[in-house]
C-alpha cells in the first residue's frame, strides 16, 4: 500500500513494482491471446518486453535492494534473515532467468511450434515467481523498513533509488531507451500498453 508520507525510496520501489507487474501481465496476455487465436505471438514486442525486464529491473532495481536496502534492515531484524536470504537468491538468479527466457523465446521464433510449449510454460513460471517475489517484498520488507530504519538510512536510500530512470515507472524515457519504450507501449496489450 502506498502511504502519503513514505520516503521516496519506497515510492520508487512501489512504482517500479507496478510497472514491472504490468509488463509481466501483458506478456502473459500476449501468450493467452496467441493460444486462443492459434497464431504466433508478436515476437518483436515480446523480445522488447524481455529486454526491458533484463535491462531495467535486473540492473537497477534488484541491485539497489540487495546492496543498499536489505543490509540496513537485516542489521536490525535478524529474525527476517531467511526472508532476505530467499530474496537475495532470487536477485542472484534473476539475470540468468531473464536470459534463459529470452533464449527460449528466440528458439520459438526461429524453430517454431516444437519450441512453443517450452517457452510458454517457462514464461508462466517466470511471471508467477516474479510476482511472488515482489509481493513478499511489499508484505514483509517494506513494512520492516518503515518500522526499523532511521532518517539517516532513508537519506542514502532516497538518493540511490531516485537515481533510477525507469520510463515505465513514470520517468521520461531517456534518449537511448525512448524507441524501445515507445515500441512496447504502442504494441503491448493493457495494462502496460495501448495495443
Ligand atoms: Fe527484489
Ligand atoms: Fe523489488
């Protein structure tokens, strides 16, 4: 839940979670639609979506959680060690999982029907696992952070998280990523896009 007085680091984390869940849900909708119509999915937009997931959350969001936010809470909440161990492990495997899914998508695109099922089932597992991860952060980590961290902790975290420039979380797309962002929004189904 978004609270009015939350530090900006928490607001950035929640906005990025929302952007990422919208992207993941749109990916599943593209798969469902392709199954319903018995037609190939739009590979170009799916590639763009997986590239986005690999590029922004894996390189900006997760490292800041694991490197900056989690250690501060861990230090004050040893009872949550197993939760943080599990979340850190997800972060550690995140890039490899995103790459694996991109490879399975490419295999489906280039080799066709024999590789469809492997991609679709991996994509569903990936999305479920990712949504579970973010929901654990929201239900356990953010409340613990609100209760345990001090103003000086928040200062460092706010600076670090505000430096994220994720276009799907409401920032203007920077030059390099503007075409990718436009392509996803123009062609993906709701909730992320207009297509
Ligand atoms: Fe995370
Ligand atoms: Fe997160």
